[in-house]
């Protein structure tokens, strides 16, 4: 319909640069080898409900699974 807003967005994989994590606080850097990074992506669009991807882990999360 002409008065509908439609957004089709697919978020697949992400790649985090490990060098950027050197900017984390000193405490986290101390335990860096034992820290597991868990991320998710949220999307807000106009009058639609917030959508959230599944969680992904590590520096190369895959949000498809």
C-alpha cells in the first residue's frame, strides 16, 4: 500500500578489528585472553518495532545462525 513503510534489511556477518580493542580499559585488556565478546545488532525504523539480530560471538560474529 502507498501509506506503508517497508524495510528489508539483512545483517549477516561482522568483522571487528582486534587492534581496536586495545582502546578498552586497562582492566579488560588484562583479562583480554579470557574475555568472550558477545554482540547483537538492533535496528529502529520509523514506526516499526525494534528488531534485534541473534547474538554473535567473537571478533567475526555470524548473525545468521
